C-alpha cells in the first residue's frame, strides 16, 4: 500500500492588500521595488472576526465540492496552525463539527509554521500506511496578519493569510515518497511571538525600533531577517541532498522543485545557490505572498492548474521554517495529465 | 578578492544609488537606499562570492564598505 495526494484546494480571505495600499502607509517603499525584489504584488488578510479555522473550513468545503468527496469517508483531520481559536480545546475538534464530519474520526492540531505542510503530509502518510486512516484531511491555515505590528513594513509586505485543504488517501494523483526532517531549537528566538504563551503570559509593551526603523516588540511577530537568511542557506541545501538520497534520486531526476514560497528574493537566492534550472523551479507568491504553511499546497494547486505539472513525475518539496524546523519530501506525480 | 571588486559587487546590491557614491570610505548605512532588505542582499552576496557567512551584527558593527570587506576577509 502507498499513500497519495488525492485533492488540493485553497481559500484566500476576501480582504486584499496591494502594494499601492502599502506605499500609501510607507512612502519610502516603491511598488517597483516590492515587485522586483520580493515578487509579491498582493496579499490577502483575514478580517477582524475571521480566524484560521474559519478559513480552513472554507478551504475544506471547496475541496469536498471540487473533488466530490463523500464527507463520511474522511476519517482524520490534521489541522496545522499557529493561530488556534482558543488556548484549548483543540481547534481540529471544532472543525470536525463545523464540517459535519463523522464523530468516529481522529482530529489533532499541529503547531508548525512554514514547514507545517511537509510535516502534516508525513503524519498523514503514516496514518494511511499504518492502516489507521483511509482519508486524511490535512488543513493548513494561518493568520499571521494578526501577529504583525501595523508599522512592520517588511513583514506586512511579505506575509499573506490563506488556508489550504489537502486529502491524503490510499489512491490519488501524487504518491507521497520519502521524507527528511531537521530541527534546531537554538534558532527559536529568531522568528517568534514572545508573549501570550505561558512562559510570558502578559504583554510586555516593549516596542522599540531597530536601526532600519522596523518595529521590534515581544507582543508581535519578530523576525531577525539576517539570521533567518543564514539558517535557510545553511539548512536547505543539505536537507535536499539528504532527501534525494532517501528517495534514490539524483538532482537531475527531479522534474520540478517546489519550495516554501517565502518570497521571490529568497527563492531566487536558493535557486542560484543550488544551481537549479529556472524551468524546473516553481514560483507562486505574486498574488498571495508568504502564506506560511499553505504556500506549498497553493503552489502545487497552481502548478496543476497552469499545467506546469502535466507529464511530470518527481516533484521535490522543501521548506525551512521557524523553530527552526525544516522538511523535505518527494512527490511522484507519475506523469499525470489532468 | 580585491577591495575594488568588493566595492563593485557591493554597489550591485543597490538599484537607485549612483555608482560613484561607492568607495572604500562610503558609510553605507547613511545611503538613502540602505534598508534591511539591502542588508540581506549584502549578506547573500558575501556568502555567494566569498563563501563567507557574515551576520547582522557584523553589519551593525561596520561603518564603511572597507570595514565590511575586512570582516568578510577575516
């Protein structure tokens, strides 16, 4: 028995922030600079009363409708988010009820950022191959916009909110091959929202501005850009080499590389560093920005729709993520033609 | 790598700043175009061209392009 991806759909919240909107608040930015450097023209953000679970339910309903999935066949929900509805209970349980799925199913939350889709996929594959589930609904959904300080020009430019729904099953269009993982908690402080958990439950109100004029606060999303860049350059190339080995493949055997779509700038840097041909490298962040754990399923969906994946077999996924948590995996599309 | 080549590569990370403004003594953080994204480009350029990993702190502690060249060569 093998495990496959059987369907992918995604949902973007209605509210959109264009580069022009950002320029009006940050006149030192220019539309050309954002487009040229970061490759992002627009991003969607959740409204004040819209949570990650609301978006995930929308993505799941799209998936169920698009692929005509019998709801009663779904027997497990994995919900990947860092924006749960409550401290407790588990948001995946609320989603089971809202989607009207059977009460006989399993449901868990997974707290991971940009590496979350790959890790969720690995858990789903384990459930299927372990004979514990036949149809896993993997939901990735994030509302980083709610964590970002309004004056944080960089992060507001990069991040967008979105949710994706992926069905993992005993049959489908892309076989899920072998995984590689890496974890280094020493990097935890470099992408963090410090307060609000139990280590620092109360807001610290310690807003300062760094030498570039970017806000820095324990109460909002903080990203040390240079440290994250260094981590990505250090960790991504070796995990890709490891994953090729684990799948008995050479770099030349990969038909398409689909990395976490952080932004075009970082993706181009990685592409050049790893000497990957442009026509084997998928970019999709122009209309959505960095949607954290949903960038890979969104990119895969778009690569199916625009036929980039037509007649392709081996697709290598890789994602660096906060934690640090890094993952890579190969999908075999078996020259599918839809 | 020679300092002259480093200055040229450093200047290539900028889009709107006149190339003659870049010399060994240029205090790069005073350039209008200098921002956190340009800082990342400089870190990436040094990684790619000199196979040397510098940090945000190295940039913070450097004033002139020559200071940074010396860090990258250390």
